[in-house]
C-alpha cells in the first residue's frame, strides 16, 4: 500500500510516499527557515504563506520521485496538530482536497506521535512497548507506548521546550537562529563543567522546565558583562546579545557547553527514570534536538551503563518530515482509524 504523507506543522512544507509503513520511496521538503533568521524565530504568517505557495509542487515532487501515479496512492496521511494553526490548515486543506478528488481515505496524524514513529522507518528491531522522548523546538515530552494507538503521556515541559531554550540562549550569546546547531558547534571546544547551571525542579519528576536555566545564562552573561569580562551590550539593547566575533571567545564556548551539557543530563535523567517506572529497557528518542551529536553520545553511554536499548532515527528524520507521518498513518489505518472531511487542526 502506498501512503502519501503531508507535513506542514511549522516552517517546513513536506510530502512523502511510504510503502507499507516502512519503505520510504520519496521524502520532499521545502523550508522557509532562511526567511525567519532575521526575526530570531519562526514567524507564522511567513511560514504558512510559503507553504501555500509550495505545497502542490512538493506533493507532485514526492509522487514523481516515488515513481508512482496518483491513482496508486491508497491513503493520504496529514499532520493535524499540534503546530502553527495557519500552517496546519494549509496541509489539512490540501489533503482534504486530494482525498475528495481522488476518492481515497484521509487520516489526521499527531505530530509528536509521528516523531516517535520515525525510528520504525529505518530499524526493523524496534518493538513495543517502550518509553519515548520527543524533544524538539516546540515540545519536550515523555510517552509510554503499548501500541501505536495506546500512548500514555508521562511528562511534558511546563514552560520552554528544549529546542526553544537552545534558541533563546543562542540569542543571548548573539549566535544566530536556529540556536541548536550553533550551540552544539561552539560546545565542542568548550568546557561543559566550567559554569554551574541547573534546570528547575518540577512537581511531577517526569515533567521538564527549561526557562530557569535560560534565565540563569542571561544573568550570568549580564554579570560577566558588568565585570568587563565580556563586551558591553550593543547600543539600545536591554539584555546581553553578543556579536559573532565576540561569541568565539573561550568564555562563550564554555557557557554554551555548560548549558548544553546540563540540558542533556536533565533529558537523560528523566528518560531513564521513566524507563524504570514503566519497567522497560527500551527507549526511543525523536524530534529535532535528537540530531544533536553530544546528546546521542551521552544517551548511548547511559544505555551501556543501565542496560538500555536506545533507538534514534537518522538525523534527516529527526527534523519535521512527511515520511514519519505517512508511516504512522499506515499503522493506524490498519487498525481501522480514518478521518472525515471535517478533519480540523488540533493545537493541543
């Protein structure tokens, strides 16, 4: 069975054809990321306007790359949330039109659950049940999966998501956007234990909170600036924001490394606790932040220490893509799930 996946939850416009939930035949993606950099974050209107302009082209590209005809598609699987409202509606509206015009079934897919499924596309050894950590720019959550339609939320972020915290710290350090890859690169030459940082405690031990560590970095940079260890703020700014040249200093590299290491340690601690509480030795990690090389390295280290089996998708499947949407759609369709033309965006 050929499934056409559509993903437009944020700044990507993506379409993919997957066969039988496992074999990726095409995975076309267009991103508006370069248009958002000057604003230090995704601007919803810019994102969905580009998606309106590119969705048909991207879907046609996916069909062509898969070397099939539209009439061969047996299911259209589309992300219907969570995400940016305007962006979601672009993908949903396109999927509805294609479903109606072609006379084939339609199925709405949860964006976070599709990130979990990404590991199944490349690894036939992943088996249920397991704990999953989804860590991205907009979400940081722990789940327990008994089946693809039996998913229990164990914990989630109470404020900033992990990727969002990376972006904000990168802005404080004057690095640019998106912050994750920039902090990762600087951290390679920094001392991760140089500065003592910590993530805020949460009432539920499996919840996350990253706003506190972001603020701690802000105050630390402000203190160093006032002590003349870092250059003064650029004119007109109320918060520290250092230039790219200044960001090459050893202290900035140490700040980046210390922040990254603390966040990763928190993700590991809570993920391992979740595995212990659910009595499972399997952990699946997904989402954009899962592409971080240091995060992968440390998770594999703890896996060896604790006797866990950890699965990561390839880095190209960590970011938003439609292959994971199509793959999960196939599994749920086999279980009898289907959506009507009243399918709408679900922001929760």
